[in-house]
C-alpha cells in the first residue's frame, strides 16, 4: 500500500484497536497470477507484536485452495471513508478522499477440524456477547455442527508485515483541517461523521 509519510500509522495499540473495530475484512490471494478476494469476518489475536488472523470461507468458494499454494496472503481492514470537496479549503485545490485502512500480510494455512470449531466459537462469541438471548456454536446439535464444519474451510494467517494508513487531512493547515472536519460532521452519511470524529481525535496540536 502506498503510504505518504505523514499518513503512516505505526502505533501497535492504535492498529490493534482499529482491526478489532473493523474486523469485517477482505482476504486477498492469487491464482495463476490473478488476484482473488473474499469479504468475510475474521478474528485477530495478538501476543506482543505477533498477530494471528483466523476466519473461514465456504467450501464451495475455490479461493480456499489458493491458501495451500501461496506463500503470502493479504488481509485488508477498511475503516470509514469520505469524499473531500475542494470547496472546503480556503484556496484553490482538488477533490480527494479521506480514509483509514490497514493491510496485513502473512503466511496462510488451513485449519484442522478442532481448530476450526474453536475459531467459530471465538468468532460468534465476539459478536454475541452483548446480546440476550445470545447464540453460541456450543448450542448447535452435533448433527448440525458437523454439517456446518463440512461446508466451510477455516484458515489462519500469521502476520509478517503490517501497513497502516490514516489519510485524515494531516497535510492541511489548521484552518482547512477544521473546515474539512466541520463539513464532514454536517454531511448526512455515517461514514462522513465517523471520519470527522476521527479527525477530531487526531487533531494536530497547535
């Protein structure tokens, strides 16, 4: 990912919080030099600076076969993003786009059956923990669980490289930065407002 220096994010805590908050990701591999991708929820575990991503795809999805043949996979985490109008600046400029994204690269492997079962439990528990009544994979009947396990392929990616970018108008002077932030806050869509909130959080010190 191309990342201008001022947009680069290196803080492990910031990256960890981001990928957990935006864990509906895109898994990218290649087949015969052609990129293939699947959009899917994943779980991320971290021990110090080591990240492990786990997830699953449908058995009918041929991408899982590439996981056995490629040395590296790419997992993309996309945050809120919004169009920036040049009319929001105090001088003539061009349209652009503000966004947040994290790319994680690593060696993939197929999960064993017991690992897949545990991965499913962790994934569902993450999204069900605040619900009542809540769902758990452990509530499946053995027959249904076995059928589901046969219908999916689990995978793991051990992360070897991380690229993170927050393009949030850091290259603008204070007045233009605030103008962009305020205009985004007034937009009608949630992504624009989320970008504005992130800009407020990351606002450069005077």
